C-alpha cells in the first residue's frame, strides 16, 4: 500500500511493534491490535492508528496477518534499505552519534564522520576535504551536521553539492538550502527545557 507521511511519535513506536511480533511463536498467524496494546502497555486506539498508517486495517475479529504486518513494518522502517548517512563534525556529539547502534532499527547506517582537524583523523573519521568524493562514490543520502553554528552553512553547501538529499542539523542555526533538500533541526537544549517545564507543571 502507499503510505502517507507518519508522525515522529508513530515512527518511534514501530520498532517496538516489530520486535514484539518477531518474538511470537511461529505458529501464530494473526495478532490483534488489542493484544499488541496489552503486551506493550499502549492504548488500543493508538496502536490501531499506528498500524493503519503502516498496513491498513486488520481483519474484523481476526486481526493482522503476522507475515504481512512484519513485512509492512520492515518496509516502513527501511530495515532492508541500508541507507547510508555521514556525520560532519567529529567532536564529542559527532563521535557519540557515530558509535550509536540504534540507527540500524530504521535501516540507517552511519559508518564515517568527517572533520577539518587532522588530529582527529582515524579509520572512521576522514578529512573534511574527502567529504564530496565520499558522498558521490557511496551515494550517501543523509548528512548529519554536528559542527559549531558558524561552520554549519558552509558544511550544508558542501553537502548539497555532494548530492545529499536530506540534512539532520544539530547546530543552532537555520540553514539556507534548495527547496528539494529536506532539513530536520534538532535542538537538544530546547527539548531538555521542554521536559523541565513538564516537570515543573506536574508538581505545580
């Protein structure tokens, strides 16, 4: 089926659904949204909504066929897509992301970082001068910007020229990129402040 764009929150729950149904006995042919919700401690309405975005409605009084649901979840998550992304900036944040294994749940592989500091060059950290050639050779689709804000726009310009289709920007700056380039901004300070505000309101 053709999928519409789904929310970030829904994407965050999909790996849990996939892990759960993969762990079911091989003899299990169908699973209901009610059973999934109960086992994962989620709301039944939320589970039904999430799964409808992935594979449509289950069969009445039967539920979802396990094999079809598993295939749909894997397709949505890109489990077999092996999308390669690269990081620009081999500082503490960049290296932490490079070593994080959770991206594989969404079919994304990050194997290289790039930095302008020659002292940071290593097996998985390449010189910034090699960025364009690497992106073009490996057909990299996503670039992660983890550099200071004053360097972010220059890095974004290089990524665009190198054929990158999307940018995940961790620098506190708004980038100027062509309309066909997708940019997602991540402000961790704002996220933490929002969490703090929730705590304050909960104890008010």
